[in-house]
C-alpha cells in the first residue's frame, strides 16, 4: 500500500417546555410570523418568535391530545431524549393509503455512500498502538465506506486477502502497508454488493408532498401532525413532505441522528435551492415517525443510549452497538412497530437565550432494528428548523425539495 493513503486520525467528537397543544404564552408569541391560524394581537408582532416543545412530564405520563375533534392519548416513553407515543394516530385505512400513494409514486433505494477508489481512509487506531485490532479495523471500514461488518466478515477478508500473515487477528503497520488498498476496496465492494444489509441502511423510499399531490387523506394526516406539534404553521407548510420508507427482510437503519450539529460548518439542506449541488446537513428539529403496518418480525425503533448519564461517541462506536441488526435488544429504549402508531422526539435542544433551536441532542441517537420477517413500512415527517430563525420564518425563502 502506498504510504500516506491511510493516515492516523483520532476522531473526536447539548428545556424549555410547554403543555400539549396550545402552549399558552409561547404559542401566541411564537407563530405570528405568517398565516399560522393564531390570532396575533398588534403587540405580539413586536415579540421575537420562539419555538416550543410538547412536555412529556415524566416517563409513563399519559395525556389527552385533541386532534381534529378526536381525543388521542399520548404516552411519555422516555425523557432523555423525550420520546412521546400516540397509538392509533392513523387509522388502518390511512396507513394503507399512504403505502399506496408511495407505491404509486415509485419507491427507490435509500442511498448511502459507496466505496470509491478516491475515498480518504481514516485509520481508527483508537489506542494508538500502531496495530489495528478487529474492532478498530471494523470501525475504520464503517467510517470510510459506510459498511458495517462483524468479526466473521473481517476474518474472511483477512483470509481472502492473506492480510493477517501471523494469524493473530491484529493488523500491524507492516501487514497494512504490504496490502494494496485497491484490493481491500475491491473486496469490500464485491462483498457488500452481495450483502446489501451490511450497509448502514437497507430500505426503499418515496417522498410524498401534500401540497403537490392534493390528496384528501394525506391533507388530513398533515393537518393532524400540524395540530399535534403546535409549531408555527409556516415551518410546516414550507417543507410539507413525508418520507415513506419500506424495509424488506434484513432491512434496517443503523443508529444515527436525524439532524446535524450546529458545529458542522455546512449549510442546512432546506436552506439551499433545489439542485444546488452544495454539500449540506439535515436540520431537523423534530421527528414524527408513523408506523404504517404490522411487522411480522423485528423492525422496532431503538434508542441505544436513551437515559445514559453521559455519551462518548467513540466508546459507543467501539462497542459495536451502532449495529442494530446485532444490538437492537441492547438498546436502552426499544419501541415496537405497531400499525397506526406515531412516535415523536426532538432532535435538538431549545436555546433558552434565543428561544429558538439549540444544539443537537446526542441522546436522540436511534435507528430501525433489523426486519427479521415480512416488511416494515413507516413514514417520517421531519420538521425542518435551523438555528437561523429569520430564514426559517421567511415566507419568501423557498425550500429545497430534493
Ligand atoms: C429514519 C429512522 C427508524 C425506523 O428513517 O430516519 O430512524 O424505525 N427510522 O425505521
Ligand atoms: Fe432516523
């Protein structure tokens, strides 16, 4: 291997609440920017809009929410992060209808990165002992290629490529340097082509835009979500899409965050014009996840580090618990998929000084566990909000629709 192709990087890596529905003071103040259905008194217009969260109160708390004239019960599953659940948020017919709309629109593969020759591989020699143990090599591959291997896969690679010359399952600097990186990349490419479930995500998806489709059922669902979350209507109207996802057998989505950290320098994708081609980050203040069918086996949503005291990304990655095929049951919070159920959480903290969206909440790390039998259908509704209140509330700022 050419020296310098692999280089050592040790990769280092934050409430305000209101009551359900109408949030008293904050709601009145928060939504007067545009046609949000809130009666804005003349004084309110001078008040800086704020963003709010529903209050789960405590784990196990059940509260009534009235949506479209119907009373639903919302249960608090967790407080760190706050995860709220509403069973029968959708009727069976609505679920089936969403699936049909997505199928009609056309499902396509959910995309993740694929290995390329030019990938800048970062060697994850975590303990800096100049030797890669199995876990460190697995991490190196996860980070650079978005391929999630287990130890057996790695041993097969060592043996196929004759990499581990002394068979000690550690790859020394010499063993690494005597290997042509292309052979490793070719091996990975072929291996994952036959085993797509080794990617961070294996699913198909479609985007449904209520404003474009003009479908009565979808419009009703959209209105129900808007009533539930109690956020400024402009935020909901500017980015109204639902992402419908279908997981087949072995389908999954390993642990991830739905949103980016404000410390990432890229702009928010929803602040870019469609097709700008610019690199951007997802800025999703809130996730509303709707389960659209009963899954025969597996397919729960897992929050591996919910309620942990602290979080250290590197030790988490080293533990392998990011892999929700293998470690679903090890997650601190596991929410089973049930047709018609909605779960919601906030990917960001609130910033008490600005009253707007604050830093990413690391404890929202979550993913979709492996589907062991049958199919799993969900719909994601992300409420896109950044730390830039003016842009988010600007009615003339058109959304990115890719
Ligand atoms: C997602 C996601 C979880 C699930 O689509 O972003 O986290 O249970 N899905 O499918
Ligand atoms: Fe997610």
